[in-house]
């Protein structure tokens, strides 16, 4: 058969089209592979981490699996956390859980042809009986424990619960659970405690569990049980206090991770309660408190309700022949390079106590000098009967009690940093107690340190602050000290799991940003030096203590630090951003601590509005709930930077993005819980129109966008849309000239940028895009100097986002020009080689290209050595997004 040249070309063309189609199909079906690294891997560690996914690529967690270094699937548990809705219903964030092996490199794989085999050697089960005197029972295989609800009694005459673990069974013989497997039990109403002391004496708490929940992320390999309850007191003058205990359990394992949160509801001092409201946080017109008169009230510096003791306790079931094991570091308090085991038999008592300077923080922590670290101020005392008495500077934070059959290990994360802590064993009571606040030191006071005005106020808002502490409980058959210590380290100083930094950028979950790039070294040095400087100071000063750790100071003037930052402007979020961009495990652990501090101590949590849950059969309970008193209008509002965390409030001082990031990246439910509390505060609009203007409005749009993105709840989405509309309407006022931000709050550019970026990402709202374009044009033509360089450099973020939405090259050109100030020269020495704080500060100022302000009374607030604004208003919210477009548009890294 003759085929013409034309037919040959036609057939060749059709063949090529077919090949392209076939090849294209293969490309579509090829799985996406995400490189994962576990840094500082401890083999066998349970790991849960968040992974973002680009829009439109994944619709089911069943199409995700975990591969080892050889490409073999390993058991994993995948949880769908959030989607790109309402713009797209594909998955945006998922949690991946697995146990590490000996390797550090893994792969997350997803795609339409990928299926998670869901093949598990062992699975755990959870029974959650929500009746009034019900219980939750968890069985991991070797471990089974029970937590009881209610106060006992009732129709079935149920026994009272302990507030924590009521019965713990360990099946070391692998023959099923029997009564001989009970290794520990709770103590009625006292296995969780928060004891208060005041002028009338000690009031010991009774813990009552009111609710148990299986959290999102619970599955066959890993389950999280949320135990809610309250501490009740014997005297009517002491308020009940809520607590939440999250218990993480693991298939085939006999250890649990415990995150315990209490809320302080006491009366912090003896000042006379004034009538009226503070001007800064008034919710209506009326009597304004005269703070001049308050400054004469000595009651502010006299403590009232103090924490005498707080912690968790278990009664153990071990034989007479017991051995205690623990460890400590044998160098200076900052040196953890060498540790020593301590082991001895037990006849009476054993304890590990960690203290430090001014535990109660009254007076505040005495900082070290710029030339010399604090010496001889930390003390770790290890006592075992009368035979062992060791004094060191730093304990490792765990203790194990074992007999010939089995044992219990208890450890604290941040045992040293969140001093004072103690783990104590009392043989007569057969109890092991993890003291969050130990009675071996003076009670925790919440009085003010003096009667001076502190960041604009003479007040005390300690009532309603919270504290979350993380612990590990390991129930094990007889084991070596090394094995027990290895398990302790998994939780006390564990591995850090991270995707390739470019993946976070590719996902665009945080917007169009760039991972850290060597080609932009002059910009990146400014970020890394700043983060390293703040970490250096945290460990040099040091910024430690139960209510301090995680926070940093604000102002560095004359080689001295002052005022706790209390998270302005989203400091914890900045650490999370730099972590995803670099994979640096130090940034991760600092971000963890920063988020936990800011969501707890820097926020008001009590008293809350009543909530009807509907977990009873009686209809009357709903109507009774309507008659319960309203909570504080300030629940969900943050604290202002001040010398003490709880002495000053402001209506626009709460940043939730870091808490949401900790929820996404670290599966930390506490982050979303507290963020939603802030969302409810916005919905109530307690400040009326004041809360809908200025920085309050700009910041609320950002916060609500994050909350709505994580929850998809209409109550937050509706509030967000309304506030965006108000913001855009105000932009049209002739006084604004197209600029969204009023001159008074020029540094708030980054709030508007981050808020609208997230909002447009969710909604594809063209009006919001056009508003940002007009805003960027105004900032290009009329540079903002209303807060000097804070406003000017903050505007880089708006120019970059305006370029993203418009493609107008002059926006990017102007952003690059302004960013020249952000470049930082190389230090003449390695960062860690500087002798002390003062010399390092001088070197950083020499390397920085930030403009000086020689006429000012004190150094400018944006300088590199200060703690507050340089993070967000000038650098971290600008540089990653600017670098993305500089690379995409082939801008030279240096000019």
C-alpha cells in the first residue's frame, strides 16, 4: 500500500499527539514526592508533623503514604487538617504520624494512584463513655489506662475520679490485662492539683473531670485524649479553676506524652478594686479609673492568692526492692555536653529539684551583665534517702523508679528553663509526683513588683492567665538506665521533622515566599543574625522561669534589656516562618516555646462565657445554661509589653498566626483552641466602633483570616468579610488618598498585607486585590515616614503584594530600593565566637545597614540589637516575599 508524503506527515503528527497525551497522563499520575528530614533523630521516636499541599492537588488523605530511605512504605497515620476552601476544596494541610527508624531521610508521597496500605502491626483503641460518671479507656497493646469523669456517686454509685489517670495497667507478659497488671492508680481528686495559699492558709484543690474528647489526629497509631475539668476548693473565697490535660498515646508503646494546662483564677493582690474602667480598655463610656490614686495603693505589691503547689501525681504498685535512677549535667548551667547517671536503692524519699534566681519573679528576674553571665544562681538538688545528696547546676529533668519487674519514669520538657520544678517519690504514700510548681520553694506570687506605671497602666490582670507544661510518663518492664534515658530524650529534647524548605514555599500555604537562598545572603544575614541574637540573649540573660520562658525582652538600651515583649508583632510566628524556610531545629524549638508562652501567659482565659454542649438528655440543662453569668469581655485579648506580663492590657494586642502555625506544623491543638478564643472575642465586638478602626481593624483582619482558614466556621468567616469590607470602605475616604492604613499606624502595613494575602487566597476576591494595588500605588508615590523607618520599611510588604496582584514593575522596583537597608554585612567573626553580650551587640550594629538616628535620646527602635520591631515590621514579613519575586523576575541579588 502506497502512503503519500502528506499521509506520512499526518500519521507522524497523530503519533506525536498520542505520545504527548500518553506522556501527559503519566505525568499527571506520577506521585508527588516530598523529601523529609528528621534532624537529631532518636530511632523509634513518634513523629507528627504538618505538611501543606498546593491548591488543587490532593483531595483525600487515603492517597498519602510515608516511605523510608529505600522507598519502602512504612506505617503512617494521615490526618486531613484543613482545605483551601472556600476557593477550592482540596487539602491544604495534613498531619503525618510515623515512628522513625535508624535513618534520618524519608519521603511523603501522594497522588491519585497512591494508596496508604494502612498495614499496622499494632493499633490502639479508645473507648470514650461520655455519660455523667463515664470514663475514657485507651488500650495501646502493652498499656491500658482509664480516666474517670465526674465526682462519683450517681445512679450506679460510681467511684470518684482522680483528675488524671485512675488506673494504669502494663501487660509485660503479653497475655492480656489482668488485675496483676496494675502498675499505678490515681488518688481520689488529687492526681491533678492546683493548691492555693493566701492569708487564711492553704486551700488544697480537688480535681473533677467534666468532659473527655478524642481530638482531631486520633487514629490507629496515635490518639490524643483531651481531658477537661476544674479544680474545686474548700473555701468559698477561692474560685474554681479550669484545667485541660491532653494525653498523647501511641500504638504498641507504653509511654504517654502529657500536656497539662491550668488557669489561674485567684485574686492576685490586695489592692482595693476601683470603680469604673481603665481608659485603654473601656467597653463603654462612664467612670474612668484614676490611676493617680491607684499609685498610692500599697495592696498592689502585697500578694493574695498564690500558687502553693501544682502538678500531677500517681500511686505506684511496685515491690519493696526499688531503685531510683536519674541524671544531671556536671558543668555550668549553660553547658549540657556531659551528663552523669545517679542510681540508688530507695527506702524513704527521692527527689530531683531544679531552682533558679527569684523563682516567684517578685522582684523580677535579675539579668546578667553585658560582660558576665549570672553565676551560682541555678541549683539542682538530687536526694535519695540519706545516702545520695548531689548538688549540681542543671538536672536532666527525669527520674525513674523500678523494681525487679517493672518501673515508671517521669520527665519534664523544659525542666530547667521553666524552673522551679520537682519530681518527687514518697515511699510511705507510694506516690510519684511531677510538680509543675513545687512546694519546696516559696509560693508563686502574682503581686506587682512596685507601684510604678508599667507600660501605661497601674493595674494587675494576672487573673485568667494560663500555663501549659509538657511531661512524659513511661511505664516499662525492667530495663537499663540507658533505655529509659533514651525514651526520656524522645520527649524532653526530641527529634525535629521538617520537609524540604522549598516545599513549604511551593505549597504557597504561607503565600508566595522563598526558602532561604544563599544567593540572597546579604538579606538573609539580617534575619539569621537577628534570630541568633535573640536566642543568644535568651540563654545569656537568661530569660527563664515558669511564666517567662518563651518570651523575650523588648528594648536593648545601654547594654541592658527591659520589658517583656508579649508577642508584638507576632514574634512566635516569625520563628515558625524562619523554621520552615531553613529547617533549623533551634528555630523550631524556640517557636514551640514562644507559642506556648504567648497563647497562655500573654492572653486572658477566664472567666469564659457559658457554653451549652448538649451532652445530657435533659432539656432543662439548656435553659439553665442561659441563666449562667457572662464571662469577662477581655477573654481572648492579649497583654501589652511590660515589665511584668500581667500589668498592662491593650485593645489591639493579640497575634494568633503563630498559634495557628503551631497547630498546623506541630499538631498543637492548644494553638487552635486559644486562637478560636480570640476569634470569639472579635465576634463579640466588645469595643464597638473602636475595635473596627485603626490598627485594631488591620490586625483583626489578619487574625480572623488565620482563624477562618483553620476552622472554616461561618461565624469567623462572616466577621472576617465584614471587617474587610469596613477596611476597604475606609480606604475610599478622601483623606486616605487610596491608602488603607491611616498615618497614625504606618507600621501596620504588614498586618494589612498578611491579612489580605490570606483573605484573597481563600476567596479570590477581586475587590480586595484591587484595593491592595491602589494601596501599593499610594505607598510608592507617597512613602510613609509617620513612624520613621518602621513605617517606611513595613511598606515593602504592601509593595510586593501589590506587584503580585498587578504585575506593575514599579512596585517591585520600589520595594527592592527600600530593601537596601535590610542588607547586612558579614560579621568579622563566627557568630558563636564572641566573648560576651556587649561585644556581640557592638559587632552586630557594625554589620547592620539600618539607618541611625543620631539626634534621638536613645537608639532607634528598629536597630538590629533591639528585640521588638525589627523582626516583623521591617524584615521577616518582607524579605521572604521580596526574594520570591526577585528570583522569579531575575533581579540581581546585589545592586
